[in-house]
C-alpha cells in the first residue's frame, strides 16, 4: 500500500491561475456534463454547479427531457440540451 501524500497550499499555488475579472466567459473554458435520469437529476445539477464554481466560463448539461425544468430553475446560467427520451439518456 502506498503512503498517502499530503497536498499543501504551496502545491496548489503552483498550478492555480487567478481569473481576471475582465475576462470574457467564452475564453474561460466550456464544460459539457452528460448526467441524470428520472429521479437522479441532482447529479447533473451538482456537477454543473461544480464546473461554474471552479472557473468554467460556459457549462452545457445534456440531460433527459425530465430534467430540463429542474436545471433551468436550479441554475439558469447553465445551458441545457435534452435527449430524445424522457426518463434517461440514450445508450
């Protein structure tokens, strides 16, 4: 078993890039989330919120039709694309 590694603030600061408040959202990255099914749309909501909080400028969530209203109400800044099926994503 490997020894656990402690990640310190100094480790994080080597990779951290602060966001210029004047930056346009279109150049801050675009995340696409494919998640959720009937009764499990929270996965798409939480994943989309995480993307926004970590600095993605644009987030698109691909969900079944049953999740459209939930995402639009919970996080209107996320773009939502729905699958043709109502309760799950097409395989």
